[in-house]
C-alpha cells in the first residue's frame, strides 16, 4: 500500500537523523544520497518529519505511527494518507482551525497536554502567553521580507501578477507562505531583505545618530546592521563575527543591499581583543548574542524533540562573557543593545539583571517581542546605557 511506503520512508529518515545538524540540511543530504526517491516521496517525507517534530514530546507513549498521524492532522489543512488511515474519524476535520483540532485530539486522547509540545515552560520569559506560544508550534511561520519604500509598489505589482499569496503587515514589510520562491518574480535582491518580523522590530532599540560609529559585534549575516544602516545611512559601521564564512555571507548580502562603507573583522569575543580594538570607541554596540534560538523553534521544530536543557546555562555564560568583553569599547552615555532569539528568562531578563549588577550599565528598556500570534519568531531586546 502507498501509505505503508510513505510511513517506511518517514521511519527511515527518523532513524537516520540524530538532531546534531539542522533538519533542513540533513534532508538535503539525505535526498541527495537517496536519489531513488521521487519528488512526491521527498515532499511527503518532508511534510511528515516536520509535522512529527512539531508534536514535541506530546503523547510520547503512543506508537510512533499514531503520533505521526496526530501531528499531521494538527499541523496541516490538506488530506494525507496517514491521517486517512490512522485517524479516519477525523480526516474530514483537517481543514479546521488549530484550536478546533486540538479540542478533537484532546477528546480522543485525554492524556494529550499542549504543554508537552514545549517541555521547558518553567523557564519562559515574562509576557510569553503559554497557550498561544505552544499552539504556534503547530503552524509553519511565514516568510517575511522588508522592502525598500521606493520599490514597494513595483514589488507588490509583480507579486500580484504572479498570483503569489502575500499580506502587507507593515509599511514596508510583507508576509508570504514559507517556501515562496521569491527569485521567480523579484529580479534584484537590493529591493528587499528576507528578515523575520520580530527581528525587524528590534530596530526600535537602536536610535542611531548621524555620523555615529556603531559595532555589530556578533553580526552573522548582517541583518541587524542592515536595519541600523536603513535608520541612519551616515553611520560608520564595524561588523565582526567569530566565523569567517558568516562574514563572507554578510559581504554578499551587503553588496546586494547596496551597503558599501563598513569595516569587518573576524573576532573571538571570548578572548581579549585589545590588539585589534585598543583605539576603538563606539557610539553604540549591537550584541545579537549566541543563544538557544528557542524563539525560532517554530522554524526548526526538531529542537522541540532533541534540545538538551543544560545548554541554556552554557549560552548564558557565553552571553555574559561577551557582554563583559565588549562593554569597555563603548563610550559613556551610549547604548548597548542586547538581543536574543530566545524565550528563556535565563538568557533574557536574568542576563540583563546580571549586566546591571556587574557592569557599568543601566537599563533603559527591555521587551519580549512576541511573534507567535503573527506566524513570526519570538525575540528579546534590551537597551542599556553605559554609565558615566
């Protein structure tokens, strides 16, 4: 039977995957090695494995195939053979809302607990609404793009002509279904940047002034720097990261966006960098800190299944050390903007409290930027001012 073939493919992928690399990278390599799988096989295997991980540890004592059917029912609105076969009484309800389907599953499986999707609830930052946050894992987040205002109208026309599904969620921000092939209708990357909605909202914490000198010290692919430059094109900018390949990706992204004037350095911020930075003084520092990424697990649901809780403390130590090592290069009276894509209080409010208690910093404001109601990531940002 075809359903047995689909389940067998899912089981083989699940057994081969250990959670040590992002699932999308693993699947790319797996499909490359298993070329006998056709496009339909790959599509269904991808749908099933992602749906399965979105269930986290809920109903962990049920059989694997039954959990797969429940997960696929909760996470999708189109029919599947696994739902038709193992949840035949629910197959006609698959187009319902997540809330409606959760009620049906709870009725059929009284041991089902929504909180089991995310087993770390006692660690959550304040202002995270637990039920809405847990439910969000059952829905694939959107793809968000930030569009240059001069290009917005042309871009909207192109999307409409191509009959693409999209929603305008801000003056220059569009939301599209995840997986949308933008390159099919948008000819130049300079017109837009792919960036999560909550990540875009962190720009409210920057407040740069003309001719300021800013340091994006954990720049990665440069998304926060591009936000900063858009707010104030006349700033001077230093970008750094411990990974040279990240800076290479940043360079390509900057080139595509038309950002040409900046410095870049490969720096390990766990070490003393006085040799490279002894004469630098900055008007602002963005610390988009390494973190668990728990606010983005809607995009990487495999983490709901494989994440080791002890890593939270490891990241917290890393965040404190980096902040302590960069603050000496910040001018008095100027801001350190601390950002994570985590929902864990230990990485967010607790780190900010440590910074205030142990470094010459005072808190101006901090916020959990909740994206789960908007099919976006959840992030944390704090603006701290260095004392005179």
